[in-house]
């Protein structure tokens, strides 16, 4: 897993600011230690119904704080998207 402990801590703090009940996974290229570079991809599960604005704010704050592009896949269980299953099954749970 290519994410520093302080980056994990920061990510969890920011995500919980916008999604208090969230569970968070890292997925994508950063899960593979053999790869280089890449943005941060985070999968978030929440019971919040309104996710558009919190998702945009969390993505912006994380991108600014981590200094690298961040993608968020936020699942509030109102839609079933393949990316949710892929992210959860291939990702590493952070919180």
C-alpha cells in the first residue's frame, strides 16, 4: 500500500468531517506496491442521503492537503454501481 500513515490519518479526518459515519477504503493503483505514481482513489460508504456537496468539498480538501489528485467513490446505498463492488473487494480498509 503506497500511502503514508500521516496521509491515512489526514484522509480519515477529512472524510469524517464531511461523512461522520463513513467507512473508508484505499483502492486502485496505490494499493499495489509494485506500481509507481498515480492519484489517490478512496471508496467511502455512508448512510448520508445528500452526498454531492460533501463529496466535492472532501475531494477538494483532500487534493489540496495531500498535494495530489484525489478521486472519491461515495456509496450511500441508493444506487448499485460496479465501481463500488470493485473498490470494496480490491481495496484496503483504512477506517
